[in-house]
C-alpha cells in the first residue's frame, strides 16, 4: 500500500475517532436517557444492539398478539467481513458498518425496527406485514447492501450478505424462538454458498425456492424479448357472435413451452418485474408487421396502476394514442376493481385525460370487490367487465343472476358497455345475452391464441 493511500486511510480514521469521541461525550451528557437505555444501543452505528432488539421484539410480539398481526424477523450477516477487517483494519471496518447502517435506515419504513445484533450481523423486525411484502423487502435489503461501495484508497470495499427470515404470529412459539430460527436461516444461507436468503420453515423455504426459479425464468425472458409472446383472447358480441376485439394476455416461452401467467405472475409482482414484462409484450405487439389488420378492433391492455406510477401511465396513454392515430386500433386500458377504488382520485384525472387522447378505460373484476356504481357514476369508465366468479354461477344462483341484471341495467343508463368473463358454455352465453350483457369472453367463445392465429380468426 503506497504512502498516499495510507495517508488517506489515517485521515479517515482520525475523522471517525473524533466522531466517536463526540458521540460518546454527547451520549453520556444526555440526562433524559437512562443508563439502561444507553446499554441497549450500539455506539458505532447508533442502532439498537442485540439486547435492545430482543426487548423491542418482546414489546412488538405482545402487541401483535392483541392486534392479530404478523412480525417478520430478518437477520443478516455480512459475508467475508473478516477479510475487510484484516485487509483494511478494524477502524475502516467500523466505517463500513456505519455505511451499512445508514443504507438500512434509508430504506426502512415506519413499521421497521433496525438493529446491529453482532459484529457484522444486523437484525430487522417488520410489524404487521405479509409474506409477499416481506419477499420484496428482503430483496430490497439484499440489494441495498450488495450494491454498496465504499472507497478505500484506490480500491472499493463491497460485500455480499446471507439472510435468514422467520415469522411470528399469535399461533407461533415465543418471539425469541422465532428470532433464533431467523439466525439459523443465516447459517443455512452460508451453507448454500452465501449471498442467499433462507426461510427456516420448510413450507416457506420451498415456496421461496420456487419463486427464485421463476424469477430466473422471468429475467431470462426480459433479456430475450422473443420469449415474451403476444397472446390474445377474443371478445365476442353476444348478439351477432362477431369478434369485436381481444384482451392481450401475458405469457412466457421457455423450452418451446408456453407458460401461462398463473405460473409466474406472483413472482413477477414479488420481484418488481411485472411492469417490465408488460412493457416488452406491448412493444412486441405494437411492432408486429401485421398489426394494421386490427384496424377498428378493440384491444384490451392490462395495467397494474399504482399511485406512484401516474407519469408512467400517462406515457402509456400517449403512446397508445399515437398508435391509435396511425392504425385505427381502439385501445382499452384495463384496470382491476380494487386498483380503481384504491387509486380513485388519481384514476379519475387519468381517465379524463385518456378521453382527450381517444383511449378507453375498462373496469375489470367488477361486482366481486368494493367498487360500486357510486364510484363508477363519477368517472367516465367506458366498459365494465363482470367478474368471472359471478358469471360462473349465473345459471343456478339467483343472487348472481340479480347482480348481473343490475349491472346491465345501470351500465346501460350510464352509457357503459358490459363484458361477461369466464363464459365456458352455451347456456352461460345465452343467459348473459338474456340479461342484456353486450359482449362475452371465455373458453366457449374463444381461447387465448398467439397473435398470428388471432389474425386468421378475423379473416375467416
């Protein structure tokens, strides 16, 4: 190590030692913090230490039992941290630990408790969470640590991390047993080759490994857009049995097998890859050489709209509007009923904006969730798709028959078109026609087909 590098490292050490001194001085001057509380914190990172974390877990578990909530306990250990200490010295190692702590603070949410529970080990408790949310959070934690680079002389210090995750609920053992299981998960991650995530519960781990495999499949498809084919399911006029358009459905290709969305959608949402898949599929559709055949047709495009991606959705509307102008295709952005209710005020503005750009909006899964005609009457939705669970029972269930009839009458009054999903036999198609539903979708009327096959259906 040359003289300049040593000089820089010594300067950094002096700064950190001074900061530590000031920190300790201020800590012990504070009269409102008891000696016991001081002993609960780690002086290097300012986070709760192991004892403090355990105390916090006990308090959280008591509350979780009363409120019937779940706590995710996440423990993580920096891989090969001893090499950092050996190569650069313990002082530089401490600076790196502070950087890790700062990164964890930045990504933490209001229901997180972050701690340093050992030399190079950290603990995080997440209150009132779900399995799927934790999967996303653990990936965020892992990425935050493994993407961190700290300059030391002419080189950079980086590390990977091994993680264990366990869950506490009112039916669990005590919270400290859950904490211990999470720590066991660290060792299992190390044994798997490090830079891994382990759920000690056999059921949870099996599910996670399955999702990890699917994640690799999705990433492979993202890197090879030809593996994201365009499939479309016909939508039929119930009066004259003519195809009026179709819904684009997400599919993947792997080893010459078409993989339906049901096999990968959970993983795509969990790992934040769904938007990318939908973008690539749309691009594959819009750039198809025979797209002009769809002039005058209605093409339904699913979008998971959230409050944070308003700008992205506006960009989508502008793009579809431009293609509508060029091709004459009537694009319909399809959103779920739950998304509609959760983002009502944002979507209200968005739908009015879409109107000015000649883009239509359809409300999917209507009738099974929380949306009502009170919501719909305030927003110019163009099409309502009646939830398949209601249509499935439309032959024998009088309540479902009444719901479909009510949707039909009210939609007609509001000048909204209706589509019945999951029509899988002739009698359901006939009943929906009787009830005044405009269009139908389902295996009886047409199965999802690759885009070139859909073109052939139109030409028959």
